[in-house]
C-alpha cells in the first residue's frame, strides 16, 4: 500500500496544488468493544481493528475527500515533516 491513498506522498496529500490545508487529529481515549489497545494485542488483531475503523470511516459522507496515511509505510523524513507540521505527535513519530 502506498503511503497515502490517492496521493503520491504525504506532502502532496497535504498540499496537492498549493491550496490551503486544514488538519485535525482525533485522540481515541477508549478501546473498541472486544478489542484491546494497540501495542497490547497481536499485530493481526491490530490490523483487523484498524480495518474495521477505516471501513466505518469510509461509509461517512465525503470520506473520499480525506487522505489516509499509514505511518508504518512512511519514511523517517515523511514522519518528520508530519511532526513539524503538528500533524502527528512526538510519541508516534
């Protein structure tokens, strides 16, 4: 899978044509029912949980207007760019 769905790089996804970019972060403070917290469950269960969340997200109106980035697929430089733009925190960089 590419670093960003529908974009060639995180930088292109954030500003594809020199337009204004609005970003937001969501912090989940509770786990999903029947799913443990990431980092405390096997990788296959983490992936299943992530896919369930993304499937629900994709059903939202205008979900196609957003870009999904998988941090595991990003290079250290791409992560640094996201951190410096305050799009991810130091803890997950």
